């Protein structure tokens, strides 16, 4: 009888420890369905821009702005209108305020920049100013990027997504 009670208590303790360990693991990993983005501890490394029929991959910087942006994108895509400015970028208000980590930088074609906390700029040229870098568009040369962004040709619709 004594061995049975000790065995029962041992099994109960193992079950409690296993349940606690599983709950802790669930809290540290988030799953986002319908995306190829691997997300561990809420770390998303890429987002996507849709412009016309093109899907552009953006490698993200590690800063509070990108964390806030990806948290918004977990709730749904963001769509905005971007227009040419200064002959080197497309810029538009995304309808949300994001935290800023501005520093003096010189942009290059393909940079994705947060400006004044509410606007996202897609660079097809260079500019120097205090900005927060969101990331960089991968896989496009300057001339090709100008074509996709319709550089100098007016407004474009941009959709930002995790998938």
C-alpha cells in the first residue's frame, strides 16, 4: 500500500512538472499561420510589400519601430498610398504612429524608412537625414527598383504584409 501511494505521488508530480513545462513553451513561441516567416519569441525577420503585381521582400532592422510594425501586421495588412518626393523616394502616411529611433543616415536605393513616425518611404535614390530605418528591399538593382516603384510617375498603392 505504501509503495502504491509513493508511486501515485511520483506520477502526479511528473504530470504537474510536464504540464508546467509545456505551458512555458507555448508562451515563448507564437505561430502565425499562412506565412513562410518563421517566428520565434515574436521575432519576424521579413515583411513583404505588394506594388501592382510585384511582391518585394524586405529584410527588417532590429529596432522598436520594426517590432511595433510587425505587431500591427499580425492584426492585418496595412495599405497606403505613396507619392514621389524629392526625386529619390515614394512616401505615404500609413495611418499608425510607430516609435522612432532616428539617427543620421544616408539612404540608398531599396531602403525602407520610417519618417516622423507615421510615414513609410521607399527609396529609389539617396538622401541624408535623421531617419529610422525599417529595412531593405532585397533582390532589386536601382533601375529595376525605379521601374517597380514607378519613380517620378506619381502615386502608387502599397500593401505591407507578413505573407
